[in-house]
C-alpha cells in the first residue's frame, strides 16, 4: 500500500524586503563622500580657470605696455624717475639695486643692467590712474586688476666690436595682479625686449651693436 502524500505546504521564510538601518546609513555615507568629492572637483576646476584667466589678462596687459613703450622715440626712452629698492620680494622693485641705478632683469643675480638715467620724457601709462608706489601704475581689465611696472636699462652685447657698453636699450615690463584675501596669488608676468637705435646705420650697428 502506497503512503499518502502529505498535503502540508512547505514553510516560507519571512520576507526580507527593504533596507536595514545600517544599510541605509552606509548608503548615505557613500553618497555624501561622493558628493563632497564632486563639489571639491568643481571648486578646483573653478580656481584653475580663474587663475588661467588672470594670467591671460596679465600677459595681455604686459604685451600692450611693451607695444606702447616701443612707440616712444629712442632718445626719449628712459626712466621717468629713479625707482626705489623694495624689501618685499612680492614687489618688482625688489630687483632694483640699492641706490636705484641698477636693475636685475633676469632670474640670476648676475643679470644686472644699469637703468637709463632719468631726465628724458618717459610718459607714464595713459588712461590709468597711477598709484603712489614709485614706478607702478594701476591697470584694470574686467574683474582683474593690478599694477604694471616699467624698467628701461642699458644692454651691453659682448659680441660687439667696439668698447661701447650702451649698445641697446632693454624694456622690461612686470605686471602683477590683485586678488581677494585667501585666493591664490598668481606669479608676476615679466616681458623683456631689446630696442636698437633706429638712427644708427647698419654699418654703425654692426660695429657698435
């Protein structure tokens, strides 16, 4: 005789739908960390973009200033007034040597040239209000502003055949930017170029450079 089949249904385990409290807290923690990382990434990108805009504006201003100085007649291209040495490395006048007669135009301490003596008309930048700092004039380009410093020095070319030491005039323009407190201060932009005396003939330039 065959045994009777059991008509009893198998027991079902209790339903486990939904999240436990611990799982919910872990999910919130992971989401929070992800959002903080995303916000930090956006903030870093914003700061880099702002720094790039400032550097671009500074470089543009420096180039405009060089072009303005190049339009001044060679004989009138000189310092408007003797600059004073600054004790702050953040100030471009820091590279003016004691006494105000020499200027370090490069990164090396040996890259020093004599400033073109004051006396000639060296107009300060027009269209901008000059600050009280010696040699510095204020500039503004949209939200970016700062100071522009002009230096005119005598350049000696060692390849010259003559004993003349004042072969060319060097224009050096340094542009700084003002930033709100707590913001990254961009490095100063420095542009330098040599100017030859246009009145000298080609033969004279080859002899005296």
